């Protein structure tokens, strides 16, 4: 994987619902996720992402930032090594690849269900789409594991790690065994968010592909 692709929504967009939640330290990871979802309407922060193959070889390291407003609105920006912007306005999803000079437009309803985004950016009904269980402690975090109920999902499993009520990491394993590991930092919970963050106008001269 040379660079983040338009499959990002299935990989990480969703990944990042991270913010400070006042949850007791002894709460299970599932309790912490439910509390986060019920108490967090908006958030913003930064992320690092590492993609590795089934054999363990690192394919890509990336950094970026995000902002979201639940349900269904987010802006996910890759700053390095390749510039890419993903915006969901509640109805459509725009994926802008600056290097390719291309924008892909998808219907949000078809891109979000049964993806990581449906857990973090969607409604509170994620357990309809996933089988969710506590996955114990490792690396100083309390983990949950979510397995898609849909048979045709591109993911085998999605794991989210919490520390003191804060979602601090997300690990995505796809059907080919490729792993995307995200870690979150500088997260603000329920900040005031400018509505312009969730609007996207393709730059002049780019190719616009409508994925129907």
C-alpha cells in the first residue's frame, strides 16, 4: 500500500472518535465506548497511522488531523506523506486526492454502515452492525473487539483501546490480513465546530468521479 486509498472510509475514517469522557477507571471498555458515544457530539484532534501487511512489513506511516460532529459529519485530513482530504457532510462523502488531482463522491449511506465510521461517527446503534466484546488489557489500554455481522464486510475485526475513558487507539484488520493502527492525540471533546468544516467544494480543474 503505497498511500492511503479511497477505501479509507472502510479503513479509518472512523476511526477516531476520541475524546475525554468522565468514566470510572474500573469501567469495562464497552462501558467506556457507550459513555463516549452518549456524551460526545463533536471532537477534534490529531492522529498517526501505521499500515502493516500480514507478514508484518510496514507499508505506510501517515499523520493528520480530524474533526467530527455526530451523526455522520466529519473531516479527516492526511497531512503527510500524501495530502488527502475526506469530508462527510451528512449526505455525501468526498475523497480528495491532491496528488491524483481527483475527487471521488459517494453516498454516505452506502459508505458508513458496518464500517468503523458507523461506530464512531454514526448513531448509538453500533451493536446492530457489530458483535462487540471486551478484549482485555494490553499496552496500558482496555480494549474492545467488534466483528461485523455482515458476511461481506471488508474487515475481520475492529479493535478500540481506551485509557481512563478516552479512546486512545484503533486497530483495523481487513480480510487480507492488512492491519491499520491509529493512535490519537490532542483531542478536544465537544468543541465548537464551524459548519464549514463539513462542506467541500472540489478545486478548479480536478476530475470528479461520482460513485453511484
